[in-house]
């Protein structure tokens, strides 16, 4: 199974990466090479095998619902490329 | 007695305790060493001399007043630059975080401050810890102190090189598929990946959260145990850190392997392992037998599928973790005018390097509708099989012995094919998939380049690894060899 350039473009959109035409070609080659190596996994019989998402058994970790101190707002906003009036600034989303 | 920069941390601690040397002297010696060799080795992205000397003076004053000091009081230490440090730039080796100054400390950083360590700087890495050579760093490639035309390994290549080059006695790295053990092997130092959950990941810039673990680099086994003591333990800020008692790992450094049963999985000596590496590793295995361990060959049959499964799971987790870099909250923002989605897309295109983009793409694809079962779920099932292989082996054995890296340090630019580069981690990544502890210790040389022996232990049994490593270290002098830097 090989991915077309159009399919690679669709994945790039899902991943929020604006790729140039050259990059799309590069990515298509790389993904298709990797998919070939992934084919070996189809040889294994995994019937009835539970998937492992974590190596150690993890259960929900709960704590009492109480307010804890958090970072001051200025410290959080200090790294923002653009901030004003205690908010992160983003491009206009709604026209009008 | 050697120079100050040749001392191990425990040796320096003893000397400080006896009043023979101060932390300021040790810190100054480390800074001078960095000033003289780091233009060649290029281990550091950031060095913080003023902060380091101020920390050193604080510790010296406390010692002078006879006040209690921490486990690592006054010892210069380097941090991989994916560990958040309050007020000190933390880039994860990426242009997308070129100007990020964290407002908080990673838990390990907080613990090191409490232990009195002198934080001297931040080391280079492959971008977001994705790579095996530091060639994927968004800034520059670090060099192997044993041969400056070769890579130090990666992704924690800067930390490994800094310890090998005597710039610092101790450093921290992170290991997702071998990123501590492989560079330790290539640079001839000790590197440990603790059991998953042993050390808090809070404040480690995430790559693949179910595989990432922070761990120490050092030049001898006692120092490795000392640093693990300082960083281990449960942390409410990381819900995957485990609430188990932390033993004193320095007390586990008993140089005695009599009666231990050690397994040698045959699959780890397969294609790709060079004859010189195999020879050095078998030499070490023979030595452990002479020292009284029982050694037997064993099989971990799913090993050959590990690489493929890893390169589905790790990219899948990374595609999710790296979604946070959107040009809004921190880091780079494109200068181009674009709408809301365009801003994110352009920022990410400008800020991420080629390897990171590839992993985000493959991860996004593996998780997308219609392919989830064929790739992601199947890889997780293979992960179960790998875990069960280890569980079966540990019914018979106390630890397993393998090469750390199939090859010694390779030339900068030599592995231009990303798939070939990924083979560098073939002996280390199954250990992350199973969440087990693994340590690499120096076990010889191949054509003048260091070779590492990997010891793999049962979950939360780092103690046995320290015991075996101590026995081997006491009987050999590989760890005392020092690269002949021409400066």
C-alpha cells in the first residue's frame, strides 16, 4: 500500500504542517519506505493479544478537588509571541 | 591525584567534606574546561557561569558554617536541554522553542537544586529527542570526544559528550528508545534508563510519553547510583510516576555477581552488530562468568519486530504531544500574515526540522481513521508480545546482557538514510517498550572507539544492574580511559 501525494497532503493538513511541493514528495517517499518496514508486523499472529499502551498498569489517579496555587498570569504570558490585556493574541477567526 | 575535572562526583564530595577543595574551585575548573574544549566538542547549547558560581558559593558558605548539605552539594552538573529550568532558556534542540524561557523547573531540576547540585548549563540534543546522533539538532551537531569527526550518539549526545570530555562529572539525559544508553556507549561513559515510573517526567518536554524516562550519565557506577538517588521518587505532578520506596542505590553497588543468573538473548547479536562490538561484549560476558555469574543463552523471539512497532508508537505519541506548538502560547510564530489555521501551519513548517516533520506525519497517518487497527493497535499488541518475552526471560534470569549499540560511533554525515539511522536503536528500544531499566557501561574499544555493554533488569530492580556493573567495573579499567582531546 503506497500513499499518493494527495493523501500525503491530507495527512499534512491533519498534522497542521504547511509543506512545500518538494517536502510533500520527500514525505511521500519517507512514509512509503516506513510503511514497507511496517509490513513485517503483519506476519505476527496477534489474535487475542491485548494491546499495551503503558508498560506499567496505570489506573486513574484522583485527588481531592481543591484549588492549588498556579503560575502568575504574567509568567505564563511572558513567552507568548503576542499578548495583550492578559490574553494570548491570535489571528481573527470570525470575519465581520 | 589528577586535575579537578578528572574527579568523579563522589570523590569530589569526599574532598569537599574534608575541606580540601571548594565548590567554587570545582565549578571554576568545570567552566574553564568548557571554555577550553567545548568549541571542539560542542556539547553545550547554553552555559550559565554566573548562576553556577552563585550556587557554588551558597553551598561553600553552608559547608563552612557546618550546616547540613544535600546529596550532590557543590557538584557541577549538566542538563539535557529538554528539561525545563526556571529562567534559563530551554529549546529541546528545536528552532520552534529557540526563545523559550520556562517559568518553572522540571521536578528533577527542583530535586537537583534541593540536593545542592551546581547547574552549569544545558546540553545539545536531536530536536525533541528524535535521533541517534545530534545531527537532527536545530542548532548544531555535537562531536564525539574520542574522534571529533564522529557523532557522540543521541539524542542525549551533548550530555554524553560533556561527561566523556571531563566538562562535568554528571549529566542528565532522557531516553525514549535508547537516547541515554546509545550515546553513553558511543562516548565511553555510563548511562542509565531507569524503570518507567521511577523518575518524574514533569517538566521534561514530551516526545513519546509512554516511553520517555529521565536518567543519569556518569563516569563510574557509584556516581550513577548517587545521581539516581537524587532524582527518583513519586511525584504528584506526574501521574505515571510510581509510589514505591526508593532504595539507596549506592548501597546496591556491591561488586559481587556470584550466584547471579544472567541471560544473553541471541537475537541481540544478529545482523547489524559488527564483529568488533560482538567481540568486546562477549569479552565482558566471559569476564562476568569468571567473576562467578552463571551465563546462559536465551531467546526473545519478538525482538526483530521491535523496531517497526516502535516507529509506529513513538511517532503516534509525538504527533499528539507536538500539537501544542502552534505559535500562540510560546516559541516561534511565523512572520507571514495568515489566518488562524495558516498561522499554525506556517509556524510549524518554519520551526520543525525534517525528522520531526516526518515523525509527526507518520504518527498522524498511523492514528487516522481507517488505519488505526492496522498500525497503531497492532503495534501495541506487538508491544505486549515484547513485554511477555522479557517476563518469560526474567522467570529464569536476574538480568540480561546485550550490546548497547550495534556499531561504535559513526562519522558525522555517514548515515544520511533516516531508516539506517533508526537501526542504531535496535538493541535499546525494546527495553523502553517493556518499561524496564537498562544501563550501558564501557566494555572495551573497537578501532579506538568505545563499546558499551547493556544490562537489562526487571522492573524496579535497578539494584541488580548496579551490582553487576560494580563487579565489572572493579575488575576492569575501561571507565578510567580518557579521550585525548587535542586542547
